[in-house]
C-alpha cells in the first residue's frame, strides 16, 4: 500500500509538471490583429526568428530580434545599440546629422511592422477608420504601459484591409524629444510588400499629408525603399553589435 501511494504521488507530480510545460502564454491583442499577423507570416513564426536585416539607401541595418541590439553601417558612419548604450562612429562631425538615440531603431520599427505591435507592455484600442480613395481602413491604437521603452508615451495606429487583413497604413506620434504625450500623428502608407522567407515585409513606405479630419490626402516626399531583406534563425554573436575599434 505504501509503495502504491508513492507511485500515485509520483504520477500526479509528473502530470502536473507536464501540464505546466503545456501552458501557453495568452496574448492580449484583438482577434482581428491575429489575422493581420497571420497574413504577414504568423506571429509564432516571427518569434522563432533571430535576426533581421535590410538596406535603406546606403545604410545596412541589422537587428537581433530578441535583444533588439542593432547596427547600422554606411560609407560615412556606423552606429548601433549593444544592449547598454547607443554608439556612433563617423568620418567627421557632420557625417551623421541625426540623433543617434532616436534614429538607431526608427526604421527597424517601420520595417518590422506589424510584428513589433505584439511586443510586451502594449495596450490596444479600436479607433475610427481612415478613408482613402473611397476605401475604408479600420484601425487600432497601440499604446504602451508606463516605463515601457524609451518613449512610453508614443502611440501607433495600424490600419488594415478588411478583405485581405493586410496592413495598409501606419500612424505614429513622436515624443522622444519633448517627453510629452501628443495627439499629432504622422501617417505612412504601406502599399508595396514582398515575401521574405515567408514573411510579408515592406518593400517601400510613403509618408502622406492629412486633412483637418486626419484623413490621408497626398504623398509627402518620395517613398523610402528597402532592399536586400533577410530574416533568419541564425544567431549573431554579441560582439557583432559592439562599437568597432577605431
């Protein structure tokens, strides 16, 4: 009887342990956004990837998808984030004209849409659709819990095609410099995509002007093109993201 009790106890403990392993993290994003993620290659597939890279003009961007460590290399300058600090190397003091802390992950966020909208600490809220050329695009506002990231007051607005569930537009606010919340949102059209290792990623993005009601009207400047895309399960060493020796 004693041996039977021990056997039953072990069986129960083993079962509980297995049940714990089977627990799946419950996502908190709206069901319709799940369809958007699926359209673009699937969130589970995305989370199995380790590295993403792309070129923007002469800049070669490489990002570790888990740690978000980053490098950007161009003929005139290099900058990156090694997990602790943002570094910059340039030929002279005028080679890089932006703010390194703001810029290092800016185009990664634009390029890795819509998958970065499933990061931890995000709050979702349905918003009024936008209309362009007679077609309506429903949307969701993405905001962040306090103390998430360097600009937790930033907001994103993703708008999708109701027939294909493909992402079509992105609105976003910038609070990095002011550190204050704002309702002034920029608007980008995502209407050029390509298949990269099973993921639908942007080939080009275009900024748009808006009317007094926040509806897109016409382009604002030339499109930004992305080339040489790569999404990989290969892991890069930490040294890849360190500042090169001068």
